C-alpha cells in the first residue's frame, strides 16, 4: 500500500526483515518508535498502525519476529506449540540491541528519542526490552503484560499444558526475565499501558498488578498511566492510537 507523504522501505537489520517508515520531510535525526507485532501477526499486518505513527512525525520500525511474516510460521493453534510463544519473545529480546544499534548507526534514529511499543505478544516483548535496556525513553503497551510469570500461569492453566521438561525450562527463563523482577530499571521512566477490560486473550489482571505495583515506586505519578476500555476484547482501537499519539508527543 502506498502512503502519501510517508517513505516506506523494506529493510533488514542484523538479519531481521522489517518495514521502516518515516515522514518524507528530511530530518537530521528522527524520533523513532519500534513497534512489535503480536502472536500470529507480522510486520505487514501492522503497517497501517506504522503509517499513523509516521504521519505524526516519527520514524517507525516494524520487525518480523521468528516464525512470523518473512521468517516462517508454525501451527499457532497447536497446544504443543504454546511454548513457542515465549521462544519468540525471548528471541525478540535477544535481537533488540542490534535493532536499536542499527537504527542509530544506519537509519538516523535519535538515540535520545527512541520508544518501544507493541500489541499483545509485542506488548510482552516491548516491556521485556524496556526492563533490560535503559536507552529507550518511553514505552507504550497495548493489550500486553509486564507480569510475565502471572500471565504464563494463566496461559498454562487455560490451555491445560502439562509442564514437561521443555516447558519447565521456559518457566525458568520467564521468571528470570519477568519485568516484575526488574522494577528498579523501570521506575520513573514514562510508561503508558492500554488494555481492553474484556480481553479474553491476554488477561488484564496481571497487567493491572504490574501497573499498581510499579506506580507506587514513581516519584512523578504522571509518568505512568493505565487506560482500560470497557467491553473491549483483544483489539487495538482508534482511541488507543490517539492516546498513544498524545503520550509520544509528551514524552518522546
């Protein structure tokens, strides 16, 4: 799809196929948003959201995760592939430093104005990266979770997964990387959380607990905010994108 006044490029950074969008008006350095897609989605499916953000003046990177888009696929509905969800998230975290470095070195990203965001699995990813990397300035999470262990327990229970040896190893890594265990790295950094109250895919409970726990540690309460949407399931709405735009204008 062609977008007026927006430059769209298909690129690779450190072997990660991505879409890069930016305003046609040249800037020396671009405030940059890295937006991660959800489970079963891909970079192309997020391109309109990328266009909205680029239209607001930001450079936007939409990367494909492993087993998604140009990087292949799995049977997403198979119970035996439930652990692959976390393998994808872990790989996103592993690749994040190279993506950020590549944007700064080769794509004119302003290293002091980088935001992380994502929907669903992308919300898990962006929160996980924000918790281990202090360079990004702000975080916007759409229908994701910063309480990985609690969300994982719900996933296991919902799907009736038996914790075989492989899944036990995944559990250990989920606990190790859980943003709830890295609150000192998160406090007093601008975070916006957006979530549907009737989300049947990513239960809102763990995310509320994450928000409530983290907010207590903030000196400036206006730097962390959670907006919930009544009668909304696992979707991104126009209102969410509007809130995201206002947040980025203020903090990026």
